[in-house]
C-alpha cells in the first residue's frame, strides 16, 4: 500500500499529532500538580500533628520542671528559715553574754566604764 498525501493532509496530520502531544503534556502536568498538592497537604497535616504532639510534650515537661523548681525553692526557703532561727538563737545568747559582761564589769570596776 502506498500512501500518498497532499499538502493539506500532511499539515492536518502534523496538527493532529501536535495537538495530541500538547494535550498529553497538559494532562500529565495537571496530574503531577494535583499529586504534588495532595502530597504537600498530607505532609502539612503530618507536620501539624507532630508539632501538636511536641507542644503537648513540652507543656507537660515544663509543668514537671516548674513543679521541681518550686519544690527546690521551697527546700531552700526551709533551710533559710532554719538558718534564721539559728541566728535568732545566737543573737539571744549574745545579748545574754553582753548583759552578763556588763554585770561583771559593774561589779569589778564600780558603777560603769565612765568612772575613773
């Protein structure tokens, strides 16, 4: 079989092939774009879920850290109160010793340190 095409038929075949090529490229690009959008959407939802879980873990960790810090400060406050009580007791003893030395000084040297 011998196919003999004239100019009009040749250009028609070229046009049909070109239209088929362009339409298949457009179809492929559309499918690629839709696939890419759906994958990006899935990735976004996974990232949001991961970030939400991470936020929850951080909040619970911060809550535990706050509780531990409060407990530590409460222990430090209790120690300071104990030290303050010891200082108060020492001040009371020093006041007593000061009174006793004043009494001894008065008995030994007379009525006070101002007298000759």
